[in-house]
C-alpha cells in the first residue's frame, strides 16, 4: 500500500466536541498504526459561523489530548495553505474547469425562486431538489442576468441515472442513485465554495488516501464521488464512523452533560483517560482489557474492528476510567496535576502554606478517592474546614469507650508526626486498652473530623499536626460534656 494519509478537517464553528475529538483520534490512530501521515485542515468556508477563536480552541483541545499532526494548520507542509478561505483561487480554478467541461453551469436563481420551487415540490409530495432551471440558459439570458448585476452561483450538473457505490470500510457497500440528487451548488454567488466541492479538491490535492469521518457525511459522499469523477481525481477510501449516542440512546447533545473537550479539561479529566475512553467509542480491541495507553491503542487499532452500530457515551465508564488513571499516577505527578484546581479553590492560601512534604501527604491521602482531578477540592476540605459534627458521628462519640480513647490519644501523640508513625501509634492505643482497631479509629475520626467517613485518619492527623489535633479532640470532649 502507498503511504497512508488521512486528515481531520474541522469546521471552526464551535469548540471541539466529543464527536469531533473521536473522529480526530481515529484518524490519528489509523495514521500512526500504519506509519502514515495526518493532516489538519480547517474548513472555514462558512464565514459567518467560523472564527479564529474556535480554530484556536480546537487546536488547543487536540494538543491537550496529545493528538498531533504532521501537516496542516500550525505545521505547514507542501500542500498548503490549509485553511480553506486561503485556498479560494484553487477552488475557482477547478470550478472553471468544470464549467468548461460542461459539468457545471452558472445559476442565477434567487433565494425566493428556489424557495418557491421547493414549496411547489413539497406540495406535490416530492422530495425537494433543484429543478435544473438554469441548466440550459441561452447566451442572451445569461448576459442579461449578468447585465442586471446578478452574481451567479456555480452548480454541478448531476449525471442522470447513475449509481454511485461506496465500499465503505466500516459500513460495507452503500449505493446511491444520482436521480435522487438535484444539481448542487459548488461555488456560492459570493465566491465561496461549498463543503462538498472544497472537500474533494482538498482531499485530492493533499493526497488523502482514506477519509475517516462521521456517519452524517455518508449522504454527502455520492456528491463528492461525482466531483472526483468529473475531475478525474483518484478517489480515496471512505470510512464513516457511527454516531455517538447518550445513555438514553438519543444523539449526544448538551442534555447529556458537557460536550466540549475544554469542559472535560476544566472538570478534571485526564487527557490520557479521555483518549482511552474515546478510542473505545465504536472501536474495540481484541482482548478484554479496557485500560490501554496510547501506544497500545495505536498498535491494536484497525478499521475492521470499528462497529457499524452507534456508540454509547457512558459517563459512568469515563468516570471509572479516569479514577483508574488517577490511581496509576505517581503521587508526585498527581500533586502537580491537582495543583491548579487547589490554587483556584478557597483553600489556596492554606495549601500554599504547606511544606512540600505535607503537600505530598495531602495528595497521597486523597488519591484513591478522586474520580476527577477537581474532586481534590472537596476531598481536602475536611483538612481546612472547621469541624462540625454529623448526627451519626455524635452518636459514636457517646459510646462508652470514647473518652478513654480520646484521652489516650492526647496523652500519646509525639511532637513530629508522619502518617505511618501515627498509624502505629493508634494501633498501640488499641493494644494497650484491648480495643479493636475500629474502636480506636472510629471515635477518633468522629472527634477530629465530625464525620464517620473521610480520607485516611493517620494522614489527617499528620496534616493537622499535634496542636490542632489535640485542640479538635478537646473541642469534641467539650461538645460531649454539653458545653
Ligand atoms: N468540515 C467537516 C465537518 O466538520 C468535515 C467533514 C469531512 O471530514 O469531510 O463536519
């Protein structure tokens, strides 16, 4: 096989969403698996809805995910420019060729005329499509329109009674009849090319061998094939990847929660977890293993194992996976990754006041409890918030043995505390007083934090230090005594 070349071609009309990210990722995986190249092309011909801000956000999202490309916007290359609005002369040249060949014609129809035609067809129970009324304009008619200052669009003349067949690498053989398709605009009256035209010119000139994109573009494919044929371009292979549905089997939308990649970043998802999760939206490896790093995914990826049926976006699975990735990080690494979330939290000053060692204790203490990085704020709150006693914790405090345990704790705390040493100390208290570990840990936890649940108690005590820990225990004794 020749060198494989694929592209990701987003329209910068919004941020990068889950669906777009999955398309970008599949292209990336395919390119890397076969040692091919990935092109990033910006399809910004919808100038009203496109913006540089969105383009930048899309690029930032790709970079955050670790999806890099070999050629295109931000990288350069031999087939540039890679922003469609900078390629208008190229499209014009091919539109002129099609006009000369008789495969396209000028269309002077106004919006109103087109709308009237549409309504008339609908009223007849027909599927609306262009009637072809400008197909056979005489020279005089054309000259008269031009003299009136009407700017024409260019329409592609759809060949009649043709069958267009795509052997889609995911969907299998799909056929389309040309008779169902009206002559379509390839260059609008403002000189901008339409998607179906520009995409073909670019894919052909950029040497794209495989077009891997969302299923919604399958119905555009016959129009594109017509242009490939008319221009004698070699057509690429196509692979249309299925929709992504929410848990309720409806098309993914805002109702299903965050959709843009930057929102996931802000919520504290790890890009490596998200990449792993996205890779499984429609693709499955051979084995049972779900947690795979990018190198493993690249090695295992193939279009043969991409499913035809829609993928379901399961947030619980993403959360599980993110937690798994967090557990696998070294505490030093995790400490850096949660830092921005803590710095943006109400505990910023307290966290900044911690020594490096205490900061690592803090992070190690909550590591197993995080679903996302942003959870760190809630999880460390117990360290920094004043104690308030939950009803069940107050009950525990009223147990017979509680005062004994609390007194023993106050009496036995050494000056300098390190989580492992504190743990041993608490065990010692149990041994001395013939109490089960739980009967030592639970009253202490309730006295110190006011809660029956929370992060590891020895670490909490280490973080509070001797003075604060004793103060908290004494406070609970006062509360118990009804003061
Ligand atoms: N700009 C199109 C989109 O964002 C690209 C479609 C394609 O990959 O051909 O949907």
